[in-house]
């Protein structure tokens, strides 16, 4: 199941943690590779170890827990 993070200002990067763009519906893993969603709202920059979000209100983040 998905455990959603309540405080959207936090940008954790760890195994099993994902960012979901509500504009285009893409889900990006928070670590492991450079990736960006279809509408470019969310950018995971693995080289620099950061997550950039243009519109935080259109993003949810969650941890996949068993
Ligand atoms: Zn998007």
C-alpha cells in the first residue's frame, strides 16, 4: 500500500519512495536514475541528489509499504 507524505515541503530520496505528478499521472522513483515526468513538473536529478518540483500542489509523494 501507499503511505502518503503529509508535509509536501519534504523531498525525501530513498528506496521505495516515489513522486506522483497529478498533472500527467506519472510516478517517478525518488532515487536510482535521472527522470522527469511527461509534463516536466517533477524532475528527479539523481546525479545531484535532488528533486525539483515546479508546482508542489500538483505532486504527491508516497512510500510503498508492505
Ligand atoms: Zn507531470
